[in-house]
C-alpha cells in the first residue's frame, strides 16, 4: 500500500540542489525520522520550483511534481512550504483554482490533510519593494547578463576556477572551513561552460521570469491574501522565525574572518530594509493568542519591525502557530552553523545561535502536526 507523501516546497530563488548544495539541508532526513518515530512513515519529496517566477507558475510546477511523483495514488498528501513556497501551497489548495485545464488541482486538494508554512510572507515583505527600485533592478539585470553573454559566462567560469584554487591555498594557513571552501566544495568546483550546466540553467530561469518579485510586495499580497482563502478540511499551520536585529549579527570574531564580516553586513542591510513598516499596507497585528506564544518564545516583545532578515515576523502568522524559532530565514531549512568538522554553511550570520538541537525540535513539531492526520 502506498504511504502518505510530504512535499517540501522551496521559496524565492529556490532549487532542489545546485552542485552539492541542497536547499532543504538535512530537513528530509530529520522529518522522515520524526514521522517514523511517531509511527507515521511517509515519503518526503523535495520539490523544484521556478526560482523567481510568479506564484501561479510556481504553483503549477508544484502541481505537476505531485502528479509525476504519484501523489494522486497516495492515501494522503501534506505540504510544507518555506518562504514563498508556502504561498505556492496556498494557491494550489485554493478552492476553485484553475492552474491547468484538467481537475488535478481538485484531486490533489481532496487528498491533502495539512499545509505548513515556514517563514512565509503571507502579508508580503518590504524586501520585495527594494528589488523594484533602480538599485534592485540593476542587480537583477546583472543576472541576465551572466546567462545571455558568452563573454560573461567565461568570466564567471574563470573566477570560479580562481576561487576554487584560492580555497585550496588558504587551507595551508589552517583555514579549512572558510566561505571559499564552502563555495568551492558545494557550488564552484564542478561549474562548466556547457549551456545546460545546472548553474546556468538556474540563472537562466531567474533572468527569464521575475514575476514573483512584484507579487511579494505588501501591496500585492494584500490582494493575494483576500483572494486565496484556506480550503475547508485542510489544517493550516505556520512556523515563525525571528532573528535578533543587528548589530547582534556582526560579532567581533568576524573581523578575523572577512567573509563572515561581508555576510554579516549583507544580513544587516537586508534586516534594515525588512524592518521598514509599510505606511499604507502594514502587517495585521497578531491576536492575543499568537501574541502570547510570541512573547513566550522571544527574549522581548515582538513588534512590526521584527523579522528573520527577509520576512517580517507578523507577516509569517497564519493558521495554527506551531512554533516560534529564534533563527534567520535560512537557519530553519538547515543553512545554519554546521556541526564540528563540516564546511561553513551559515549564509546569513544573524547571531541567532540556531543549532542542530533547535533544528530537530522545530521539524519535530512539524512532524507531530502532520502525524496527527496521516
């Protein structure tokens, strides 16, 4: 007999894997073990997506993956969407939605028992507004140049080779876990000039469709939230992530690690943009119940300015509040300071001090929620 399927849906700029780098780093293993420990074994499927495509196109691809992986032959379906992935899930399960001519959406929804949104911008994020500015548009145009200009691809390839060499050379100084080592091991080492190389294919998808950017603004999400109701019979839940504001994320030790200082400054800039409260479309204030859970989990009362560096805390609330985790936007999907002996994988040094114990605990709560309906 077929077992339930749990689909992990990546967020903005998401992927299944690039090189040896996975989007959901270790999540499948932890979630699988947690479900088995609760006597509810399931198949956990990591989905691909359109990195910056519209929510509709992302939801359509998700639907196709459910069909292709035998989801319509399973006794029950469960979805866990991280960041924008949670919006893809919500749209797919919306009553009456038509993503393609047949009735696959309704058949998927009929089998779906739970939908968990992790760090999801249900009310948008001011960070999306940044990409609509002149500076943000220039960054996106740079991606287009990388994939459409042969000379640019050759330049990137040469830089990748040089960085991989530098990663080997700095090992001689005793720095075997630097950002260069991580990039070389997980992404740059196997880059080729072939047009179908995964990294170029990924960047090409980003350059060809950036519809989700305007959709993630608070203004657009105000309409999305009104038009995309929850489906009766499906249990919805959320996991909220909240990171300490800078300068807590920029620690003195980073001065000895330039790459960590650079990433720390990047996090500080992202946090500053995300902390802006939209004047005309502010995020709704949580009700007393959610406020109580937030207060019990965070070191200080949450405000509209709090975020995980990408999504405001209040924007992440929807359905049953499963957990509030002190973590940045990528910590929760396994991109946190690695266990001893592993390469660096903390891409947003937020100072949240997220670790494996908290990682296992958070995904254990997700498993408990799913197990109740398998």
